[in-house]
């Protein structure tokens, strides 16, 4: 693959053209660019595959270009055709290169006559990295099979042949054929009243990058949560989900007050089965969400705030390459905090900001130097590697610093202008900085030096003067944790009856990496943490108990690991188990039983943890 040139920050020399050749894509958008996708899909549950026909509308940039190059992974190509203005199809010669383990297979289509449209007929693999197929037994209601996609970061190419780079945006239409009784949804406007007749049609009129292309199909019920929002979920889950997300319209309205109109029309949420590998995915018009946030008290609805915030930072203004993903995730995490504050109060927003900041302070020193930078040298940074805590938490910390230095009114006006200026564009870090310098830094001189901004973006670690919010409740928890560990306060005397999820997370996060076994046993006896239905608390509790050598939690930990496929909530337990030979053997047993219910991305991460532990033996 082609690597990006060395960065030259001083003159901000990276216009969008610098990303014409994304190191994580074979596409050549400087030669020809896809502007629209017309997609026909048939869902085949028994064979676990999609039969597809993708028609790409093309904008030829180079008059001398000879070919169209697309990204694919494990696709079986049946034929490729050029479509004339009269609809007449002409076969085109094509070559599918050998499979690269990371990038998949380059599809090169000879097209010296520069057709306006090219159609590819293909079939996906049952092992497509961007799709998961669930049997009825693996769903909540156990009646119908289920399928969903996860295209971020470079997995759209496993179910559609396209230019799979965030720098390239396109509109799309889709027609999907499915078994009757199955509902299909996509990252487009969805009709909650659509009959389950096996024929669905979708339109996404706004240009989106490929990683936001999404589809799901299964036994889905729908419940409205507002004038422009609804929840889609399995019938046994939909009422609980609608209750948890009943504030969705308040969240949308609060964000509009801050950063301008919601540009996408509707904002619906799909609650997926527990195997979904992420907390949420900000697919336009239809956020995909994990059921692990359905805890009954709305304490984890910041996930909705986060995915909704992406409708401005990420979906509206998008990073042009995975090296720049902090423009999506850092900005979104900042906006998430502002939404949470507006709807649920400053105390909760400050607690969540402190949780992420403290976790980053603990972990960033263990990372490679390049990985500590918001805008790293892209060499050696894979598409999935870029989605780290640095992008989310260091990025949002920079924006909180800017807000503090320039004042909320000035910073809000700047950020609103930024979203408007770059709407429906994919940009680089350097383009963002080119806009920031005259519109914020120089507009209000003396507030923050340009060298300070550069240190945040291109420097390692976290600046020493990075501001932290204050949380009186967290300060009290710090004192209680210290007294508990010192033997001055019994576990049952902790003032924990009123702790919310974030406060339990903070208490557990700040325990020693290997806490005294007797202290953890006292904690469990007093507060019954083993068996908790709250996955955020469970992940932290089991990790500590396993590290301390408490084998009595192993069965409950295994149940957690088997029930939940979300990478963030499952892999810490594997990492805790594999540190001892007996734990490694047990982790392998658990994985053998859980594997079939995991998404391919989760399988990849868990298998990597186990393999690394075996190599270290």
C-alpha cells in the first residue's frame, strides 16, 4: 500500500488531495470517484450471505485514467458491466487480486472509455468480516434469524464492492429482498409502518462515507419515542428500550440549541443482540446500540448522547483518514458531555469526563509514542488501531481545554461555525487546524498559544496543565476507597446505596490493579457484585476479582463473557484470566463455548489475547 508523506505542520501542507490515496484503501479517487451507490441485495439466511448488485455512479477526475479500482474482501464477483445512458450493459474486463490479510482484495476494472456507471454482481462470504449472522437460538426471542453489519473501520468492503475510505462520500439507494416476517433497516430513512412483505426500499440523500453504510434484518418491533425518533428491537426488548431512550427528542433538541439544526431528518435507534461488538455505531438515521446500556435507570444513556453527537461530528464533518479519527471521536465525546450536561446536569457530565480522563492518565504511558498523539504519523497505524482512547479522551480533553480558555460562548460559536463550514465534507487534522487558527486562536488573542495547540495535537502524553473538572461525589468516593483499603472503613459502611453506575465505575477503576483478596471478598459480601446485571460494573468487578485470585467468581465471569459480545466489556476478563496458566486454560474453555455467539471482530480480538498469552508462556 502507499504510505502518506511526512507531515509538515508548520505550513499546514495537507489539503484533502494528500489523502487521495488512503493507506487503508486501494481506491484511487484522484482518478475516479464514486458519487452514488445503487444497491440491490437479497438476504439468504440459510447460506449466511448477501446476493448483491452494486451500481456505482462515477465522476472521472483524470481524462487519461484507464481503470476503476475498488476495495473488496472475500467477495465472489460474478460479472462487471458498464451501463450506458440508454441502460444497455456492456461487459467489462476485471481482475481480483490475491487477498491481503488486512486490506482484502483489490478489484481492478478496465474502463478506458470512462462509463458513467459500472455494475458489479457479487455474493458475500458467510465469514464476511462486516456481517454477523445469528441463528434464532442466538436472539432474545428465539423465533427468527438475525443479521447485522458493522462497517467501521474498513469492513464495508466485505459486503459491498466500493471505494472504502472515509475521504470518499456518496449518496445511496437500496432495495432489499428478505424472508417475510423479517424487518430490514438501513442507515437511511426507515418506515416504521412498512409491511413485512419481504420487499424494502431505502434512500440516503446525503453523501456519507462507506463506513456509515449499514444494514440489519430480523424479528424487529418498533416503538416511537418522539416526533422524529423511534426504537427498533426484538419484541421482548422494545418496551424496555423505549423506556430507556424516552429522552431522545430532548437530546436532539438540546444539541440543536448548541450546534444548529439536525440535518438527517429522523434519528432512530436499533437495539441489537448482545453479540454487537461495540457500544454503539453512529450509522446515519439509525444508530446501532448494544443492549448492555439497558439497565433501567437511564444511567448509561450517554451512549445515545455520543451516537447522536456524531450526527454533527463524524457524520456531518468526517475525518478524511483513520489517522484523523480523533476529529470524529474526540469532538463527539466533547459534544456528548455538553448534551449530557444540558439534559441530565453538570454533575453527571463532570463524572463521565473524569472517568475517561483518569483512565487515559493511567493507560497513555503504556502506549507506543506514536499512538499517544492525536494526529499520529500514519505509518504503522492501522484503521482499527486508530480507534483508541487517545482519539476519544485526549481529543475531548483538548476541546474542554479550549472551552475553558476561550469561554463557553466564544467556543460554542466557533464549533457551530466549524460544523457549518465543513458540513458533508471529509477533512484532515490540518484542515481543521487551518480553520481554527484564524477563527478561534487569532480571533481571541492571548487565550491560548498556537504552540500549545500543536503540543496537544502532535505531542505525546497529556499536557501537564490539562484542566480536570471537579466532582465532590468522586472526591468523597476517593476518601472512602482509601479508608476501606486501609481497614478504617468496613465494606458494609461504604456510602454506596445511592451510587449511580458512574460512581461504582469510579470506585472500582481506582482500586489497585491487584487488590487484596480479602478486601474484595468483603466488598462482594456487602454489595453482591458477583452476578450483577450491570455490565459496566460487572466488567470491572470480575477483572479485579480474577486478578486477585478469587476463583469463586469464575463461573459468573464466564456467564458475563458468554452473554456479552461487546469488545470493551468482554476482553478485559480474558486479559485478566490469561495472566495465569490455570486462568488461560479456563479462558480457552469459555471462548470455545462463547465463540459462535461473538461477532468476527470480537473473535479476532479474543483470539489475539489468547495467542499472545500462549507465546509468552
